[in-house]
C-alpha cells in the first residue's frame, strides 16, 4: 500500500494518497498530502495525531485558527511563536459572512498575559514586559525587566506610574544618578 500511496502522490491525487497513508497508520504522511490540497485543518489534526505539534501549529496558522495555533506552538515549546500567535489573535478580524466562526476568543487582558508568559519562557524580556504592560500588569512587567537586568527600563515604568521612590532607587541602582536626581528634585 505504500507504493500505491506514493503512486497517488506522483499522480498528484493527494486525497487518495492521504487516505492510504492513514490506513497504513502514517498520519504524518497523510498530513503532508492534506496540506498539498489545502486542507490545513485536517492536516493539523493529523500532525497532532502524529505528535508533531510544530507542523500542526503551522497548518493551523494557514487555516486561520490562531488560538489553536498558539496552543500547538506551546505544545511544541515554541514559546516566542506562541506569544506572537496570541497577540495576532487580538488583531484578527471577525470571520466574514459565510466563513465558519472560530472558537470563542479569550479575554483581551488574559490573552496578553498568556502572550507575556510565552515571551518570558522564550527569554524575550522586552516583549514579555510590553505584553504585561498592555494587559495592565505593571508589577509583572517590572519583575521580568528586573530579572533580565533591565533596571533602567523598570525604573522608567515606575516613573511613568508616578512611583517616584521606586524609580529613584532603581535609577541609582543602575548608575543613572542624573535621572535619579531629576526625580528627587521633582518629588521635592
């Protein structure tokens, strides 16, 4: 049957090739065939059955299912790509008339926090901090920046929030005495 599946592939009859690959217990081969005919949702399902989460995520992106793509990127430990997919989810337009509706969207703040956690796992401190700030979670943004050694950026967040004592302390810690002095004058 493998030879028959390959023959179908050579004849560009990917639907029958996929069917035969699946019958032989080779979901990854079947997924490749489904992708060739534009059936990305089915390809993603087959990639998942095969335990191949990265190609599943790519297929889900092609299908426009950003939420499931983000989750598949997570399963593949592709943290940065998961974070990007979560943020793209916030920018995605609603489905056009006649298109199938996607699963319920997550809350905007929670989606941004998920993205931030993914960026943090990827070691992308700046992106994580930006996502935490956009979610309204300045304390987490400061925490991640400090843990990554971005003391001046953390001080700027405190300054922007009006937390002058914290900003002064962090500017001094970072050796930014001029910034700290300006804040001390402003506070007085």
